[in-house]
C-alpha cells in the first residue's frame, strides 16, 4: 500500500490526541446499514437482559447477584459459596483460555457488539445526542459556536438526560451487588438509615455520567486491558475489520466519466465516510489499530458508498490480514473450526461443573483437644464437629450415618436442622468396637442424609488405643 498525502504511514499517538497532548473530541456520524441494524438488535436484547435480570428470582434467589461484601454469589439462580472456590478457579482458567482463543479467532467482536461500554454508549447515549444535537456536522457546528440560548439549552438538556440515565444504570449495577431486596429498602426507608448506601449510589451515578458524557472512547483505548492486549492476541489469520488495500489503492475521488481500471486507480474513492462514522476516530484504511473495536460502522458506510457509485461492496469487511493479502474472501477455516470446537468444549466443561455442583457440602473434624474415650464393654468413642453448608433454598433435617466400618453414630442434642443458604453445625460421637481398630487408627466414610436420601459424603479419622 503506497501512502499518499491523505494517508498516515506511521503515527506515535492516539487519533484523539493532538501534537500538544490536547484531546480531540470525536464527532461520529450516525451509522446505518445491515450490520448496524443487527448490532442494535443485539444491543437492545442485552439491555433488556441487564434491566430485567436482577429483578427475576429463581426458587427465591435473585437470578444474578455478586455480593462481594458478604461473599454471596448467585448465578442463574444458583448460590455459590467460598467453598466453591475450586469451581471459580476452574472458571477463571476457562475464561482466560476462552478470551485468548476467541480473540485469536474472531478478533474484538466482543468489544464492538456486546461490551457494556459500547452497548450503553452507542445504543443509548449516542442516540440521545443525535436526537438533541443532530448528526456529526451539526454537533461540530454547535461545539464551535459561541455560547447562546440555543447552545445552553441543548447542552443542558443533553447532560440532564445523561445524568438521569447514568443514575438509572448506577442503581441497576447496585442491585447486582447488594440484591434487589436491599435496594428496595434503600430507596423506601428513611435516608438517614442508609447514608452509606446513598453515597455509594451517588458515586456510581457520577462515575457512569463521567464515563459516557466525557471519557467515552478513551475507556477502550486507555483504560481497558483487553484492548491493550489485542496486539499480542491477534495474528494474521484473526478475523478483524479489514480494508482491502489491494483492491482499494490507489485511492482517489470518484469521477463518473473516469475509467478507474485504465487509470490504475483503486475502488477507494477517498470519501472518508469510514472515518466519519468511526466512534473512536480512526482511519481503518491504515490497517488494524489499537482503537478499533470491530463495531462494523465503517463497513456499512463503505458499502453504502460503493453501491451509490456502482462498485462492488466489501472494500472494508470482516476478514483477516492473510486473506486480504492473498485476495481471498473470508471463509471458515480449519483453524477457526478447531478453535471454535475448543471454545465449545470449554463451555461444556464449565457447564458440567456448574450443573454437577453439590448443593450440600459437609466437613467433619475431630473436636479440638479431645482424645478417644473408653466407653466400657470394649467400645471406643471419638468426638467430632461437623459443618454442613446448605446451598439450597430449603430447610432440611439431617442424619449422620457411617458408610464404612461397623459402629454407631450418636448426635449430641437434637437432630440438626440446616436452614436454607446457611452453614449448620453439630457435634456427634462415633462409637466403634475396640477390635475393629487394629492399628489404633481407622479411616471412615461418613454420609449426610435427609429423608433417606444421601446428600454428601465425607471422611473422618478415628483414633483408638494401639494394640
């Protein structure tokens, strides 16, 4: 690709920062096209899920809850405890591998289509901005004009609506953290009873307002670690937003009577529509760049221009660097199929661990500071403490039984009833015949039952006199 006067062959700063380090505001043109339509549909579905999920309850539990303070996590109605750390560890490994393989295969599709930052910005806030201030040219004119009644009114209206939306979003994020029940109490009780909660609510609202009214695309280019990592996750076979430079160069303005093949000019008519619609302000014709979030706005803009001048669409498209260099259209390669199979397998493995998670977990330990007790008549007893984690939404009584060895279990006190989503405790004796402890030590299996059904199985070490 040969650079011309309108093209940068190298840059050492972000497009949104000038030579003096001052920020350049991005006025993005309102995109339209088939990919933008589909992206909006996906965005509306994700927004609907975000707004509805925290108020949906499954078996009495919030559908999604991430209560870090109380170490309570509910995913799809299933509660997770610190005892499920092994599951979280597996999930983190799966997520890391998933991100690496997904990005290496499909690029930053997540960033452009499903990331909350992009969805909120493009589906909600940018639409409000277009409605109040107009498309990008009118926004530029409004920004350049002196302060007047019209400018004050439009800017004030926009920022008031931005803050109201940010307040709603901040409250919803709070619901995901403290639960919908706690949130309802927060907004209905006297303010003096929830000073800390109200301060957190105000902070959340201000943070979201700051992000979507001013910080915007800088979240993707400066803050987001995923965007910074893409340079090491992408390779020449990764599907990204690609400009077909072999077909597009040499670029030049369109002239209706000109034969571009004879003049050895490419299909790029240098209309800069791909630049105008970019929400991060880049020129995709300079290749894959840090700021590109694969939102496909430039694809729709370019295709519209290609059709208007009678050229074939696809000058900018989802493709890979390798396919563009070889002049081949995008296809589902063996590599893509292999990586996709691994991704699906990882999700299946995680689903298996998620579904197969034991809803009841018991831990048995010898009571501290106790030795075996001689009960007479050749009987030896050991005293144990048991903790039972009930992850279900039901209370149930439990019985403790020996699954190995011949002996008796005697609970001290009444039969324990474990309340839902709590940790229950009990103390019990295991009594064995002295002759059944040949080496003074014996490993036993203990079962936790309720209503004749085994809930969990654990181990206990039994000590007796050495012979």
